[in-house]
């Protein structure tokens, strides 16, 4: 998270979209999971608490549909003190939860059964299919054919989302980075190797912006290392 001496960005000033923070944990050899049915926990307990603090400072959290299917996350602010702080500042207790899907998701997943508001973006042609799959657990929003990530961000901005946290997976991180739609990357490196060529990596192949990233912070958090990169 930003150091106390720096103001927390609340919106992207260059265009009508939220300030976008990408957050991910990976192994030393660049994997964000393994290929087993069970989720590989890469963060330390201390880092999970740090992530909870970062979540509490965001208006919305975006995660990919495949990650929801695979990990079945709740995607909450777990600390009652942090939720109370949000409410005291006139915010809902939980950030809005957001995902993107072309075919729909199981409404019984924890993502839909916990927390506050949920938004599901989909290709415009799949809107009725996704609405039928989800029922009343989320608001389904058409976002173009093919789905346009910039249009998703513009809609979130119009809904008052000034700060968006993106928690993966690989496909979403790749799209945000190759599209120049991210402002900051929080990358946690865990002291393990995965070594599985079929496991997902931080990003997929793509045309990324050239040049070297600016490092804002490097910090040990438990037994992992946090690196904060400035992207914009």
C-alpha cells in the first residue's frame, strides 16, 4: 500500500476511469498457482493482513471469472475495524465486487453469497444468458462485443469507483498491462518454487509497454517480499 507520506490516489486524472491497482502474489519462478485442484497459498499471514488493508482503501475489487471458479474466494475486507472505518467515512462496509464473464457463473459461489454489491460485466450479446445464470445475486452489465475493458472502467468510474483493485488472474493482469490501463502493481514474491509448466503465471504472452518499471517500495512482509511498481 502507499506509504503514509504519500497521498492515496483516488482516481485516474488522465482519463475517465478509476485509479487501477494490480495485486498479485507469485512464486520465485513466476507462478501464481500450481495445477492441483487446491489453491496454492503464496502470501504469508502478515501479507494477507496487508492485502486486507489495501482492499479496505478501494471502492471496488475486480477478479476474473476463472479465478472465481477455481478458488471460490469471498473477496472481503475481513477486519471489522477496517469495515467500521469505511462506514465512518460514508462508504459501504465492503467494496463492490466485480467480475467479467462471457458465459455466467454459479450463483452459489462465495463471491456472490458474501459482502456487498456485485457487478458482472459481459459481452453485450451474452447479457441475457448471464442474467439467466445469475438470477438476482448480481447486477449484469453489457460491455460491448467483444467486451471492451476500457468501457468496463468507464462504467465503474460513472458509478463512483475512484480506486479499483484487480486481483487477477493471469488473463486480466495481461489485459490491463498490455492495454496501458493500470497505474500501480503490488507484486509479492513468495520463497517457494512451483516448477510446473502447466500452472498459471503472473501474465500471459503479450505486447507490453517498453522500458523499465519504476519501483516505489520494496518491503519484507513476513516471509514474502512486496515490490510496488509505478506504472503510470
